């Protein structure tokens, strides 16, 4: 039977919108290219994950100069969220207005923070977020408290919190979608970049998808690789979705199509669907404005003090989020990484680096993540070459990252860590990909309207990281989920009313 709605992708955007359309009476098919992840010895093995790339896809992408790489972009039910750090943090209120950075202006969103606020609260309930209001100086208004108390700091992290406070800073609990007891029951490891094969992490599959699939009108089809969307003869709507499953070409012609294959793959599907300019692209912005944060890892090392944390990832610092750079410009967010060990360092170190030394460093370091805003640039592009994907990522605003690194190195040294090392994250893992199918009021400059509907095709929505007009300097998943809930409400009041 032909479904009313086809959702392409079961990650944060696709699963969240499916959960919010459940119970509407609409027959919904979710086409997901991946399969379910199951528990195996590799799922809690840092070497298998970080050194052997066990979960990476068997595909190669290319950079603008032709260099091939194997991307850290994950194709499973639940998408990239199966591996995510489960930080579920709101954009700050100021991120919705134009904000001047070193590298240029971060443009205003087409609506203010207040428009998304109720949906952020609903998304926090949906993802069962653990957090604490009132600690962070940049915290925007919350109409509801977090549904659960924060994940506790381990002893070395409680000490780091006190050290930062003693410097006059405002460390705050990271809002997290983690049931720490359930996570640790399956293995004493961090969760950041580890796959969730149980109930410990609230990801797209264990959270919203599970709710959606309780509705008998919603079905999930795995191993369904969407190839193209076909426009109707008058070009005003999408007439069909074509996909391949078990080597067989198939097609569906639903009333509504919700594309949620992730910022890179959604842009690629649209580009492949109409060779030349691409589909839904009268603005010529599909595939442009690709952003993925400027970020680095920073190890604050105390050679005489072991960090025996298991998970570590419970703190953030936003003292430099809005100001702190030269001339009072914004710098970014600082948050803990999942605890790093010698294997993880080995995966990123030169081959000659001795493993014993790396084990020692990792065992004595508190590991931080510096995250700064990447600004939209039409020349920062996703392109396709047949079935291949080309990422021509134009880095922007890098002065902000070096500014944040400099000030945090000073802080960590002042807090008593004599050795502080940093290293930028590389391009092969576009974890925070966004911006490639952005929303806006003007069809001439944005492919989507403010409800993520294509300006060109009335029955096409794109609800994944692609719609984000700016990257801000916080992790994207909660904002994608909040907007997915807002779009679902719009569809229920319109098409499904
Ligand atoms: C290691 C890691 C850590 C991260 N940590 C955090 C964090 O702590 N907090 C945070 O906010 N964000 C984090 N992120 C980013 C977060 O996971 C993404 O922002 C989020 O998953 C994006 O949601 P999405 O709906 O855009 O895409 P995804 O969740 O990636 O979903 C896209 C889905 O589409 C499917 N798909 C792709 N192509 C096709 C096709 N052709 N046909 C059918 N299906 C297709 C994919 O298999 C996938 O299931 C992290 C990411 C990684 C990789």
C-alpha cells in the first residue's frame, strides 16, 4: 500500500519527526539505508572503534582537491546519533540574531529563540535529558526544567570543576541524554563515539524511533538506499522516491516526502535527482554553506595526578561563548570529551609515537573539546560525481578557535596543569555537518521556508542538520530535534488536519 508520508533517514531529524507524527492516522514509511546495530565485542572496544574504524562505512568521499578519505559518517538505524556524545544543548538566544565574529557575521535566523523555545523543552523531555539549570551564564530562558538531575561528575572531574570555579569561571553540568547506570552495566567505557547497542544512550533509535514504531501505521524499512526524488511533470511537487533494496530498484509515490538523510547526504540526494542544478534548488543554495564547527581536542596533563575517570564527559564552560576574544568578540564552547585512552591517542598520533608514552599521557590528562562557530559560505560545498560525494569545505573563522585555545591553555596552566596540548579535529569526521539546505524567508537565498518546506516543491520537507542557517558553537542534535517537532506540528495542522 502506498504510504501517505515517506521519511528518508532514521537519525535525529527523521526519527523525531516520525515520533511527533505518530497517532495522526497518516501511514508512514521510514526508508533507512542502514541496519540495526547489535552488541558485539567491538561495541565497547576502543581499539576496534578508533584504530580499526570498525563501524565506518565502506565508502570513500573526496575533498575538493581530489584527496579520497573514508568518512566518519555512520549509516545505521538511528544514524550518527548512535555514536554521539549525547550532549543535548540549546543554541543560545544570541545565536538566533546576527552576531559579529572575527571571521565575519553569523547571520540571523528567520525567527528568534522564543519561537523554538517550547519545542526545545519538548525535545528535552523526548530525549530524557539530564541537566541542571542556573549554572551557565549564557543559558537562555527555559520554560521547563530538565526532566532528570545531571549525570554525576567523577572524582577527578569534580576536582576540575572546583579548579575552574576557583579561577572565577562558571563550569556547568553538560545536558546529556544518558542513563549512566544502564550505560555502565553493559561495559565500563565512555559513550562519546561508542555505539549505543542498549538502553544507556537516548539516541534517535532508543528515543523517538521506539515511540514512533509503537504506532502500527508507521513502518521502518532498513537496507533501503534512497537514490533520487522525482519531480512531477509541472515541477511543483515530488512525484516519487526511488530507492534500492536487496539490489532491486523500487519506487514510492507518497503525498509528502520528508528528507532527513543528514546534511551531506540530503544535499547529495537532491543534487543527484536533477543532474546539473539539482532538485529544489531554484535558490542555487543546495549543497552550499556547508559547516561543521571548528574544533580541537585539548589535553590538560598533570604528570603526578592520574585521571581515573571512566566517562569524564559531564562539564562545559561557556564563559567565552559570547565574549572573550579580542574586541569582545565571541569565542566558543568548551566541554569535556569522553575519557581518552592510549588507543584513542594512538589512532591520531604519528606512527612512531610509543604506546607506553601515549598511555601515560592519557592516564594523566583531563580531555577537553573546544568548539567554535563555522560561518556559512556559499563556496563551502557538497557536490556529487555520480554516486560519489565531494566535500569542498572552506574553513572560516579559524582565529576564533586559536583565541579559545590560547585563553583555555592559560586557564589550565593557572589551574595547575603544567602540560597543555591541543590538536584540531580533522575533516574526515564531519560530526556536526549542517547548513547545506538552509531555511529562510527568501526563496532566492534559501531552499527551505521556516517550516523546512521546499520553496520549490510543496510536498517536500528537509528536516535534518541541512536546514540549520548557522552552526552556532554548540552541538546540533537538540536544535534539529526541536525544529523537527515544530515542523511535525505544522504538518499536523496543515496537510493532516
Ligand atoms: C562521534 C559523534 C559524536 C557526536 N556527538 C554529538 C553530541 O554530543 N551532541 C550533538 O548534538 N551532536 C553530536 N553529534 C552529531 C549528531 O549525531 C548529528 O548532529 C545528528 O545525528 C544529525 O541528525 P540528522 O538527522 O541530520 O542526521 P543523522 O542522525 O546522521 O541521520 C541521517 C540518517 O539518514 C540515513 N541515510 C543517509 N543516506 C541515506 C539514503 N540515501 N537513503 C536512506 N537513508 C539514508 C543514515 O543512515 C542516517 O540514519 C555527534 C556525531 C558523531 C559522529
